[in-house]
C-alpha cells in the first residue's frame, strides 16, 4: 500500500469545474423560482418542473459529494491505523527483536524463540511486513552467525595462546628459581 500525503481543499481545474457546476445549478434554480413567481399561469408549470429538476440535481450532487467525503474519511482513518501499526512494529523491532537476535548470536544459539511481529501483515501492509522480515533475516543470516562465531573463536584462541605463554613463562621462572635455590644451598 502506497501512502499518500494528506491533501487540503481541492484546487485546480477539477475544483473550478465543480464550483462552476454548483454556480450554474444554483443560478438555474434561482432563475426558475423568479420566473415562476413573476410569470403567467402558462409558464408556471414548466418553470416549476424546471425548479423541481434543479432541486433533484442538487440533492443528487449533495449525495455524491457526501459519499466521496465519507470514502475519503474512511481512507484517511485506514492510513492512520496503518501508520500507527507500522510505528508500533518498528519500535518493537528496535526494542525487543533486534536485542533478542543479538543476544542469541552472542551466545551461539539458534534464533528459535525470538519474538515475532506484534501486528499482522494485514495491519501494517504486506510490503512493510516483507521488509521487516528481510531485516530480521539479514540480522540472523548464516553469514552473521558465522562472523559472530569466527570472532568468538578467534578471541578464544587468543586467550588460549596467552594462557600457554603464561604457563611457559611460569615453568621457566620455576626452573630459574630452582637453579638459584640449588646454587645457594650447594655452593661449589
């Protein structure tokens, strides 16, 4: 669903045509009423018929415009509901889903149990729901898991290397201390 900006009052050629249509209809109705009041009895019936037709046209025009207004209000209410659902979904993604994915990746766990979306695709729009799913898939892709694991493994290997070096240094230090102790106890 493509969101369009809210519009103010109509302007341009269609608005001018609508205003002109209303003006012509009102002038015809006013002219008919004036002619009915000031005319002979012979003109009375045709003018009254013309006035009745003008009134019917005006009522029909009002009904059409009422339907359009009602449809526009319903459309704007739907857009507001979708915008609210999308905002909620983005906030949930940032506050709950992404941290849960990051925590599971750090721990080397599978992503089962990560919270899902709050709103249904019907509420947020199919295209928006697909985009959110793509974000989650990108965050939890095998490449991201592999990078995280390889980083963790390299850090582990570095700690093991440091521990081995410290152990070797401790053994050498112990040997030196043993040699010093023997030379003090048994001077030659």
